[in-house]
DNA sequence: AAGTGGTCTAGACCACCAT
DNA sequence: TGGTGGTCTAGACCACTTA
């Protein structure tokens, strides 16, 4: 028998997945949910605690429990690991280079768990930190998940990409994996980042997942690490 | 008032820090500890759970709770994030290049929280994965924490470096932070890793911490990422 | 003052492991 | 069979927010 709190967690996840509870909103109180699911408050709290640990819910004492909202601050703290030499972090400004309709190649299909040739959006962007171009992104998004996405929606400046996923498509990114390596920058990359060849760049291949480990974004990113680095923390807090 | 379970956690940590409970051993059962500290089993379990989350204790159902032991498998799962293109991980074989007594420069002193000029061990090593040289390490260890450490102890093959810290000095590494960047390899690095200049290498600056955030190891590491990458996971499981 | 999440208790039963 | 950790309950009181 699977533990009861896992079943409760499933039910909570279902409410989120079907859009019954939307990002930024409060969910019902713990005593109420405990009654609704016919479990004790302790069991209900354990299920909620797991979703909090997974960045899906956020507790605020005295106010309630909320569906996590991908504000800029939230993004910065959870998913953006690039900081300057003094340990300061800031979100980059994005500059769209190109927005195309394409088809998934083998690598993209494998990462996004779709078929080779399935339609994807293929988006290039250059990101600046404190005015300097530092990051080059090439994203591929499964077109099926983002009906009607277009260049204009994409280049709006009032939110992050993942904030837009959430507000417009109800897709909440909960987890990413990134594979890092060092490479020599090619001519094109040097030009866009203002580097003199030969130059080394940090290559990051990211896959982002929504609830239930659904892949929603696959991107290759090149970072100029002359003035910045990528921070990784291993083990306990 | 700080919560009771935090106080209990402090008491548990004290038992570990003073060496009353040694790595690999069972600690007393939960009902017994709850009685000893005069708290309920739930409160005791919460304190233990936090130490488990911090990689300091390990629970085994039906057997007991153990002080984490830095076996090779454990290291591999928690602290070693380098894997090959197919996602396979293996611990490297180490080859000592040099072992010297030195003094902390500014960067080492800041990271290790000691004074500039304090004695440190300065150790270079080359690490091989599947026979190929892939990693170059330059470690600095505060000499005060490792009395009588020498080249022979260090180059023994029966354990990892952190396993040796624990078995010989009672120091358990619980957390590391790593700052990653890409650099062009210098001539020396190219030679030791068998690279043709110009080549890009992944530079990792690691600080390792024991209980209570005591820094115990600071190292600069260069990795050839032609056949390997560094894996970083962000957000919930 | 009423409602929220945060802490804490004192039990119960279950699943697993050693003997 | 006895001891371990894992789950679950049904309460209580506290700290904090909002109205």
C-alpha cells in the first residue's frame, strides 16, 4: 500500500494540473482540505510540505498557502544560478534574435519526449547583465504546449519566460536539469558576445520540467564567464 | 522562543561534533532519544529528519539511524557531479602530483576563514576516469584541522579524500559550494590533461564545509569536458 | 477577534530487519 | 519475536496576519 499522504499529494497536484487552483492564488486552508480528503491535519500537512519542497506551493504564516508564482524574484532565487565575481545575482535583460517555427531534431526530441519532426518553436536570444552581453540562448519549445505563441508575446518585457509560460499557458516550471561543459566559442558566438577568438565559453544544456516531470523547454546556452560564474551547491542547506 | 525541535537538533549535532557518535555507527533509537531529551517522538523525529536532509544521518527502516559514512558510493551520489555523455557516473582514480606545506594566500584564507599566512597543505593531483586524465586538482587544507597529515596518508587508495577526513580526523563534509566558469587551458594544464592548445576547460572552485559551516577544503579544479559534463539540478526532486 | 499556518503531544498500527 | 523506523490520528496551544 502506498502511503496515504502520497495519495493526498496526488489529489492536490491534480487540482493544480487541471487549473482549478491558479498561480498566485491561495488554496483552501489546511483544516478544510483535511476534512475534504478525510485525513488528519498531520497527513494533509505532510502532503503540502512535499509540494512546498518542490517549489509548487508556498506557505505564508497567518495568510495561507499559495500556488507558487514565477515572479522575477522567485526565478532569481530558484532557477538562475549565474552571479558576478562578488556573488551578486541579477536577472538579465533579454534581446530576441530570431523566432522560428521548426521541427525537432533527435537531441531536442529526446529531451522534450516528443517525436523527431514534431513542431517546435526555435528561439534565439541574447541576454545582458548590467548592459553587457553575457549569455546566448537557443531554446526549443514543443509547439503543442504553447498554442498561438508568437514573436510578440515572446518579446514582452513585463515578465520572465517562465512567468509567461505560467500566466498564458498555465504551465509551471518546477525543476530543471543542466549539463555544463566548457567549449571554445565559434566565430558567431564570439561576435554576439563581443569576444576575441580564441575564447572559452560555458555551455549549458538545460531541460525544464513542469508538474509530473513533463519537459517544457530545452535550450543550449553559452555564457561568457569572464566576469561571472555559475554557482552550484551540493548537500544540505 | 526558538522551536523545540531546533534545540533537539543542536543536541544531536553536539553528540556528533564531540565524537560521541562516530561515522558508520547506529545512534540510539528514536523512543530512547525522545525520553532522553524529554520531548515527544514526533519532535525528536523532526530534528532527526533535518539532519537526514543535510546528509549527516541516514535512516534505515527496521535497522536504525546511522551517522553518514563517506563511502565511495555515498560520495558519488552526493558530491561528485561529473558524468559522461551517457549520464554514467564513476569516481575517478587519483594520482598525486605534489604535496607541500605552504601558507594561505588571500583567496585561500578568505574561503577557509583563516588568516593570510596561516599554514595550509597544498596538494596537486590528477584524476583519471576510465584511464583517461580528466581532472586537475589543487587543494588547500587548513593545517590546524589535519595534524600530522602527510603525503603517504594522502595517497592511500582505499578511500576518498573526504572518507579519509572522516576516518582519521573525525571531520565529516556535509556541504560544498562550487563556482564554475570556462577558461582557456594554459600550457601546463594542456600537458597534464593531454590537450592541444587552444582548449577550453571547465574551472571549478570548490569550498567544502563540515558541521556548523566550518570550511575544511578549498580547491581549484580544471576539468576536460570533451567526454564529460557537470550535472546541476535545480528545484524540487 | 477570527482565521491562518507552525509547533508539539501521546498515543496507535504497520513494514521491515535481525535473531 | 522483539526492536527499528514509517505512517497516521486527534487533539492542543502558539505566532502571525487581516479586518
